């Protein structure tokens, strides 16, 4: 597989409009339209709290996971906001993200941040 077929999207914004109209929309399109073969959504920083508190965003993220998009969340961030268990209950992999992100960068994934 070509490295250019791998995309990691970092979602750190707490802005719901950014989440709905940019992050989740593009991430879904990247997978569903075949722009990238492997797509991972990384929930980091303030977005962990936003996702844990917003049922509408939770449903959209569940849809992403059903379409084959891997979703990970930073355990340190989720812990600081007290939402780690909430995210795990959604089926999100909650892990320390420093090492996985470094791996994506070293493996030459395309990385997009919002």
C-alpha cells in the first residue's frame, strides 16, 4: 500500500461547527469516496470533552467507525476532562496518543489537524 493512501485526522477543536462541517465531514468523505484507504480520527484535547457531551456528534462518530474509520482518543486529555470512560463506552480506543501519532508521522501518513 502506498503511504499516500493513509490519513490521520487530528481533531482538537472544541468548536462544534468545525467538528460537524469540517472534521467529521472530511474524514467520512476521505474513507467513503476512497480518497484514502486507511483513515484514523484522533480525538485530542478539548474535542474529547465536546464529543463526550454531545449525543449528535457521538452518533456521527459511531457512523464513522461503522464505515471502517479507526477512532482513537488521547487518554491523557480524556482523563484531564474526566471523560475517558464515556469515550470508551462509545467504542473509541482511548490510549496515550504520543507514541501512535509519532508512528503515523514516521510511517509517512498524511496528517491533517483541526
